[in-house]
C-alpha cells in the first residue's frame, strides 16, 4: 500500500530538541533561527531527511515555518492547517500564528527588539523570501544572517540519508516531445532574454525537460537534482550516479554533462566568474545560489524558470494521457463508491475507507495495463468533524468510525504514467439534514459556475475565483483555500504557476490543467468539498459574439452524491449541466466496471 497511517511525529520530543537547538543558537549569538518546511528545491514534498520542521515540532503539514527564540517558539501555518497544528504540537512550547495575517517577518518586526540577530539556512529560503525578510528586519535595526550550516541538522542525530531512488525514462509517446527539442526551446528563451545560463531548481522542471521520472519524494515521481542550462552549450545535470541505471545514464549522457550533486556549487561559481550573468527564479531558487554566483564575481538577474509555462501547458499527448488516466480512475472510484454505499457505516473507519479506495485504483490500473505508480498525495478521509479539517490526514491515532447521517469527505488521487488525478467527493452515509443539503448545493453551484465558464484570452485565475464563491457569499459563507491549483502530467499534483485563487496572477493558457474545488467547512461538524480536474480549451468563436473564448474541459469522471443536492437551489442551466455530466460519466465508465457497479452507477447518475 502507498499510504501509511502512523502519525510519524512526537510532540513530546519537541522540548529536548528545541533545547538543543537553542544551545546551537547561543553558541552563535543568535536571537532567533528560522525553520521552514522546505528543502533545497522549495518543493511541497520533501524527502525524509529534509523534514526538519516535522522533526522539531511534530507538525506534519506540507507548508509552514517555525521561529525559535531563546524563550519562545512560534509555528506559522495557513488556514488549512490551523486545527492540525494545534493538535500536533506541544502548546507549552509552540505558539500558533496564522499566515497570511501574520508572516514570520512581520511577527519578528513586531515582537523583537532592535539589534536582534536572526539566522537562517540560505539553501531553504528563496531569493525573494530572503530579500523581503532582510528589507523588513534591517529597517527595524535587526540583522539577518545566512549560516553555513543548518542548526537543526547539527542536533538531528539520526537524520535520514538523501534518497537514491532509480531514475526512469518517461516514454516519448506520453511526453509528446523529445527532450533534446525541449532543451533547444529553452536555450532559445535564454538567448531571447540575453541570459547566458540559468539554474533549474524545481525537480518537476528537471523531470519534464529531460523526460525522466523518479521517486525520491512521497507520491510525486521526481528525481531530486539540479540543472544549469546554457544559451549556447550543453546543459549540466546534477544527479547522483547511484540513481542512474545503465540505460538511463546512456540516455542522459546524450543530452547533458552528467555531474555529481556536490559539484553544483563549484560549477555555478565558475560559470558566474566566466559569464557574468546568471538568471535565477527569485520565487523558486534558493538564496544560496545567488550568494554563490555573486561571491564569485557574477551578476544575478531575475528570470522565471523557463520550463514552468511549457510544462504547465500540456501538449496533445499529455492531454490524451490525462483523459485516459481519468477514465481509469473513474472506474476505480465507481467501484469504490458502489462498495461504500452497500456498507453499514459503523463497520468502517477512515483508514479502512482509504485502503479500499487505494485497492480499487490498483486493480483498475492492472486491468488497463497502466499500473498505479503511487497515490498522488495522502488521501484525505475525513468523516464528520474530521472533514472540517481542510488538509486532514488520517492516522492510527485520529481515525474514527463512520456514523450514520454523517458526511464523509474523500480527497484522493492517483499517479499513473499517463496522468495525475485528483478528485474530491463528499458523500452522505444515510439521510442528510436540510442544512447539510443546502451547504452542499451552494458548493456545487460554485463548482458548476467554473465548469461552465467562458473567458477571453488573458484571463487570470484571480479574475474568476469569485465566481466559485458567489453562491456561498450570498448566504454569508466562504472557504479559506484557493478554488483551484495546477496539476502536472505524471508530476506534481500541485503544479504552478497556474491557479484559481485570489492570488492567481498567471494567465490561463490552452492546455493547462487545474482543479475546480470550492468547499464549505463547519468546524466540529463536517466538511464539504467537490473537486473535478479541468483543462483549458483553445479559444473558439461564440455564436453571435465578437471574440473567441476559452472554456474548460472536465476531465474527472465520478458521480456527485445526488442525495445531498437540493434541486430547488439550482438554476435550470445548473440542472442541465449536472444531468449532462452524470450522463457523460455513465457513458464513459459503465463499460469498464462489473455488473454490480454498473447497476449502482446507473442509479447514481440518473437525472435529478
């Protein structure tokens, strides 16, 4: 099985660990030390040896940061993790602060005195992040100090070694473009911008560019490494040779100069001293890279990761793969939902639900001869009040029995070689009360609003986010997360730069895949989220209109629980969409499932 259920964190260990860290701080005359939840690549998923925040605090969320002071410690988390942070940390040690209301730099500026010295590991913070931190604190008379050694690493005695999972070649039939052509395309971008070299720090960009995949981090098929791209020369690819089977090494040798990871610093310094200008993505690249280049006499300029947009705008082969993956995934979901509907809720707990859903995906992959490589993230299986924890992760400690007339929120996905899936369905285990149906239908109206949208070229995610919230707003409700994130092609389930959110500044381009997932959360009672993946379509003329419009193709194929829908709250257009979607789900999925599931599916997708 791909998901584990142990908490893998122990808040009782926080006190001695923080105490040892404070000793290291005192030895360097530091008043504070920042511990982010990131590694050298600034990724959402990190290997075990980079789980510094988790080891120190007990908090297992995918985003956050801790500030350790001589007599105080603060854990900063966003609204997704407020409840989780309180449950997983020792309140005697850690205060909880909320991002974005209070960022670490704002908190430091408001709570520490002039002359305070704050240390950080420059490998774990981006250039832009450090610039903002330094500007704010130096203005307040404080000092920000880049350390040569991470202080958590000094006190983490049994820290796991770096991962060495084998690298695989991603088939051209699924990638849709040769790696050599991609490299030349990005080199052309460098030439256009007058930049000699840039550093690729995002493993997703590395995997996409060279048509390779790995398994160095949980649930995302990434090989951890770096590349230095050149406008005129072959790229340098920094990967541990132990990861490269003979066939893969021979393949990559044709594309790049293969180098050991520990050669990166010297090679970057050499290029900086020779070529002068190094382009770095200030939102992704570590501050350490800027320091290395500039200390060698080079100049760094802001330069967006040139692979990010090409990677996000899926080509025809990648879109075909996504459709195939969702068809297979839909069959698995139908099998699972049919099984769930026939169970007595009290006989199940959240863990059993996760195991059964994962088994359905494994079986569907085997039958289609496209095996499930992994789940795309730890399944969120939240029944009753646990569903109100936005990024709840079930463990042996937290799992609860399902109960009749409660909601079960299931957010899950699969990693198949031809595509990455992510789908949320909220189901009722019995008869829903009126308030529950109302909340569910308002969320559904927001999801349908995005699904039906037409929009002109140049529209950004932030321009349409409110459309998913309007129905909820009318009744005084909202949700604290974005409406949609980008999704990779057998890559990260959370892919930038595209997103549907108040902060989504990236224009939505043809081929981008995003999630569409409004929600509603009633703390202590239940959570509701409905999520489909959607792909941006090419602009097409609108009959009688003046300009061509983009739209969204819905990729996810899974029934939405009709028992939770209040038809009177839907407009005629929304009812038409809902019934048409269910008709499409049945047509696509029914040939792939057994007779028992097909019978259930026919009823589940019948018109309202």
